[in-house]
């Protein structure tokens, strides 16, 4: 696992040991950031269920202004901290240990341009987080949420929360779902 582009390009990242964390592969990360690259510069980025911090670090390397990393595992937090120090990107980062849906409340006064989450599959944690995001409105007006999920995960509840999926990129067994605030008919 490495940083693909930007100021920390080609630097290797470490990952927590064990099966609790499944880092996004370099190929999928590259595809994701090819989609995000026109929008990433100078953004406020939130990396939920950050694991090793690889996605948020890639965003910082490519020009995001700031990234908040959130995970409930102390092992993941320590790994993310070490990766940030190794890539010399720690000065533009903040790390919070806690449950992602609970941390949303604490970030209510800090709107994010991009939110990435890669929760454990099959536990509906992405739905819990999106429910909290709807209540606490942490997404900037033109912001994007990207959820990495199992290919079978349904998002049919989005409209009821005030969100819409505007793009889905499938990779076989998993996918990235790109979500934004529901666009009113007047705005289109």
C-alpha cells in the first residue's frame, strides 16, 4: 500500500495487523482519486473508519487543505498517526478516536467538502453515519460523501435522509457510492 500521487507520492504506508482492517487496494484508490481529483484541491476532508489513514493521506497528498481521521480502534489510530508522520502530512491533519456516528455530533460546526467512509461490511454502519450527518449537517452545500460498501449494500433510504446517490462505481465484490445533498428541482 502506497501513496499514489501528490507531495507524498510513492511513499509506502503501513496497515494495522489482523483482519479487522481491509485497506483499499492501490488500484481501487487510484480509480477513486481519478474521479475525485478535479474536486480535491483545498477541500476539508473527513476519513471515517480510517484504518491506516490511506484515503485521507492520499487526499492530503493531492492538495486537500485539511483532513480529520476517525476510527474507534487504538491500533488504527496509532497506525494513521505513524503514516501521517512518515508522509510529513501531520500538520494538516486531526485524529479522533471514537465511533464514527458519535463523532459526527462533535464535528457539527465544521462542514466538510468530502467525507469518505469504509465501514465494516454488512453492519449498516454507513446508514447510522448518514442519519447523523442528516441531523448535524456536516456536509458542505456542494459536498460529496463517498461510501465504500459491499456490492450488495442497498442505499434506498437516502432520499428520506435528504441525500441522493449520483454515481456508483462498481469493482466486482464492492463499490463506491457517491452521495450528495438532495438537489431541489429549482436548483437544476
